[in-house]
């Protein structure tokens, strides 16, 4: 008797589906790969540079740092995170659809998957020591997005502008609270300078602002102390990273939910509409490119120039908030990044359909298929290069020099990911996650020969 290997079963499964199905999976993996590599562009400064790293060159048009940052801000900042969240939302549908069509409930299986992802995120933040972990948030927010997966696409897509407004209002209230604390503190300082004896209320106002300032606007002495910790032992780095990561995962969680949830719901809508499955005509994708870049680029350029003029450093930012209670320019952010993100995806799809850069597309597909493993690999490589318990390069590089390392990591992952998938069905972390989700050991090695018994 001959037993079919996992490879044969996989081939039979694919053969039983329309060819376009495989293409849809391919293009989603490619987009995920672009998002995964693109996220490193924005993450790497926070692995490697001290607070306020932009201040020395934020308005220096002669500095390569300025122009690298400008390109990153215009084309990647916010867009890659949006792209990754959108693809994650589409993945919810991919995970559940076939199971539910077969009459099986996917609910408990999906929630197990998200619970494990949340735990992976906690380990990533508190053991690997990456303050910018997204796995924890995706695990929790994915459970919410799952509840909306059967909603009509038009209602799912409406979540983006609604959440953009809600987010703007929430951030404005937070900003006004911080601004209020600062103005109270300033008024108390003026009283003290005039010789007035301070009471409990005034002293409380000083303490409130000082607590907020230490958390959000450390002074130069505190920055030096933080840098020394990051260049210290594992325990020293952890003492700086863990409290900040935990605050993000608890105290500030409410501010993170809405943005990621809206983008996941948008991903579900775009999957159902056929945008992510190449069901649109090429003319529609090209139109999306023109609209996305045509509207998005002027908006992001305006926002970048505005922030460069008004917020070159902390002192200028504080002076600005003294006279402005609402940062209206922030309304632009969500709209420009969604427009540009959609244009990015449409451009990738058009290039894929035309058969351009086939070697790169193959590499991106593999990177996207191993996104979990490659994402953690980013953190391991960067922490071991920059943190004190590794090569201790923290605060040693120029901003623009970081992108030589980014390019090197990209090349590495674009080469090794396809090679890995020739021999294995999943990345190592994808496999562990799958085993934990299904509660049993899953196939891993991509067998080449028939097993006989």
C-alpha cells in the first residue's frame, strides 16, 4: 500500500481548486511579504537610536538623514502597519471560510489561535525585549475582528472613516489632558517665581506634570540614563523596555484597538470585494493607483512639511501646544496613509499580473508565508546588534546607516525564505503556532518520496 505524503496531499488539494485560488493566496502572501519587510524600515530606529534622534537634523536639508526620513515618512510610515493589519484581516476570512463551508465551527479554533498569538506577543515584548511588538495587539484585536467577519463589506469599510474620527477625538482628548497639565504646571511655576507660597493643589499640579513629562518627554539627563541602560546587560535593557511595553499593552491599549480593528475590517471588506483576490480589472487597479497616489501624496507631503516646520524638537512642540488646543493636521494622517496603502497594493497586483519582477515576487511570497518567523528574526537580529548584551551598537549609527542593515536583512530573508519552503511546509514559528492551535503535531517536512508500507 502506498501512503501519500504531505506534499502530494497539498498538490491534490490545490489541483481540486480553481487555478485562481492559488493565485489569490500567492498575491496575499506577496503583499504580506512587502508589509513585513516594510515594517522593518519604521521599526529599526527604535531598536537602535536614543530618544529625540531626529532633532539634530530634523530641518537640515543638507543631511542624508533628513531625506531618508522624508522618504520613509511619505511612502512607508503608517502604510506598512496598515498593510499588515489589512492582510491580517483578510487572513481571518481565509482561516475560517473553508471550515465553515464544510459545516465545521471555526470559532474555538480561531480563538485558540489568537490566544497563542497574544502569548507569543507577550514573550516577544518581555523576553526578546522588543517594545514595538504587534503580535499581542493582533491576538486581542483579531478576536474582535472575528465577530464582524460576516458583515457586508460596505459596512466593514465604513469602519475606517468612523474610527479615524473616533481616534482623532480620543487623541485630542488625551492631548488636551497633557496640555492642561502643562499649562497648570507653567502657571504654578510663575506663581513660585513671583514669591507666592505653593499649596497642596499647586504641588500636586507640579507632580502630575513631572510624572507625565518623565514618561513622554524625558530630559537630556534622563535620555542619557536610558541610553546607558540600553547599552547595558540583558537585565538593564529589560528594566527599561518592560515597563514601557507593559504600559502600551495595558494603560494605553484602548488607544491602539480602534486603528488596528478598522484596518482588519477593511482587509475583510477588500477580500470580499475581490480587491485582494485579483477579481478587479486591470483598469480598476490602475485607477486605484492614480487616485491613491494622486490624493495621498499631496496630503502626506503637506503633513510632513507642517510637522517639520512646527515640531523640529521638543521645545518647539511645547511652544506650539501652548497656543493650540487641537492639532487639526492629525486628521490628515489616516486618510493619506489609507490612500497610499491602497495604491501600493494595486501597484503590486499590476506588477504581478504583468509578470514583472518574477524573482522578487517569488521571494516576497515566501517571506510573506514565513511572516511570523521573519518578524521575530528582525527582532533577534536587531537586539543582538544594537543592545548592550549583543554588539552594543545602540546610539552609535547615523540614521541613514541603519538602512544598509535593513537592506541586508531584506536580501537575507528574500534568499533563505524560498529555500526553506523547498524543504519545509511552514516556518518554524508558524509550525509551532499551528501545532498549538490544533493541539497536535502537524506535518513539517516537505517529503519528496512516496512512503510505502
